C-alpha cells in the first residue's frame, strides 16, 4: 500500500481517524514546561468596566490612574496580561464561541470550500507560512483566519455565510474589541508620555485600524508530548486580545522558561505584539508564546489581532527618540513586515529581531 501523504490531512481529520501514532511531519523537539505556579503568575488586571462598554468615560481620576498604571507595568514587565471586568457581555462571548464551534463542526467538504491558498493565510488552514523548506514541521491544529473589522476588509469568498449568526456576531464582537483596544492604547500612550492619549491608536490607523480573527481548534493528540498546537512565536501586529475555552495550553516564555498562562474565568488575555515593540522603541516587548495540546480533550481559542493598515509605515515614535535613546528598529510598511511573516511562518522572535538587525546595519553603513 502506498504511503499516505499526511501533509495534506487536516489535523481534525487525523484526530478523528483514531490514529495512535503521530505522523513524523508533526514530531519535533518540545522544550519542557516550568510547572511551579508560585514562581510566575501572569498579571490579572480588573478594568472595573462591568458590562457597560462606555463606563471608562466615567472613571474617577484615581481609579483611572491606578488601572492605567497596572496596564503599563504589565506591558513593560511581562508583555502578557489578563483583563477581567472588561466590559464585553458574556452573551457576545458565548456567541463567538458558538459560531466558531459550529464552523469546525461542519463537514470536511464544507470547511474545505473556505480553504486558504498557498501564499494567502485568509480562510481555513492548518499551516502558517509557505516556506518551501521540506523539513518544516506542522502544528497540531487547524484554524480559520479572516478580517472582521472594518467589514469591507473581509474576504467574503472565505466567509462562512451558511452559519446564520456568524456575520452579526463578528460585527458585535469587533465593535466591542475596537473600544477595548483603544482603551488599552490610551493607557500605554499615557505611560510613554506621547503627545496625546490617542497617539498609539493613531499610529495603528485610528478609525482605519484593522482587526483580524484567528479561530484555533486543537484536537486531542495521541502523543501530545511530541507536538505543539502552535509553534513558538511573537505576533506580527500591534496588540492581540485572546479569548479561550478555559482549557490549559497557552504558554509564554518568561526568563527563558515556558510557563502556563493560568485559566481565569471571564478573562481575556492581552499581549504586546511586534509593531507595539517597534512603536515603543523596545520599552514594551512582544512575547514569545506557544499553544500546547492534550491527549484526551480538544482546545479552542480566538485571537483577535489589532493591526495598522497595510500601507502604514511603522517606526519608533519620535517623542521617544533623542541622543540617549536612538531608534532601535528600522521603520517599514506593515505590508512588508506581514508578507515576510507569512512567508517564513512562525519563528520565535525571529521577525522582530530581523527588524532590529536591519536598523543596526543601516545605522552602521
């Protein structure tokens, strides 16, 4: 019998087939996890918004100062933090989870109608990046990726319109998240001493900023210690807000060790991404993270990436540059950065380090 080409199998299909051994394309060395929960705990910040997304307009000064200080400390010292009482209603979050689960429950043939293409991540896929490297390993997970805001940015040929509540749910969720991204960037702009509290929001496009969603499905794996659900990487965008199903598996690299991000009911996870590291000239650093899987249960997560429009040139904010603080990163159009990211695939902190090295070469030439 001919050897089956596992590279073209969806991970969900592999898991459902009942295999007991992971195909070699997925097997890779996996760094061990640091399991002492008392040594590292990702910060948890109470935004005190209840379920009124406009409530932050009515914070008293001391309350706002305290929350903004917590956000800025977490961004600088961790690059990852969790937020509770964030103002997004439970009902909207439940709908996001429901329509996403409905997508992955579609028949394989129906999902494949939205399959992404070799050099375009939009749609339903299993591999990030399209490097011709034949030795590249696969992640143990499938995903759906598309723009959700503004609506005219959506690739409708890859939009699952047969899911009746999908469009309305994504409309409502993206509006809520847009407000939350703005609140977070206001706090960071203030901490950096920028011209206005709206400075970082304007740096990523203001009203034209773009939101993309990546819905991740990590099926059970017969040998979870041999694979990763999502390879180590930092995000290429500016800020990411992640919702997950309270199944452990998200990990970050802290002081050289991989640690679990604790599951906190009702929380959203925020992480600094590469463009924010560039804008802050390195004060806030994007953090390497990965997704792990389980033998006896699946896991889902929903990452929303706040990004500048493709033609925006991202470079360190001029207010942060002087003789004692020279620019550390080469400015570039976001389109150029993103193209390199998706071509090469997940590469730890390699993409942002390349931006830093390119600036060093230009400065010394």
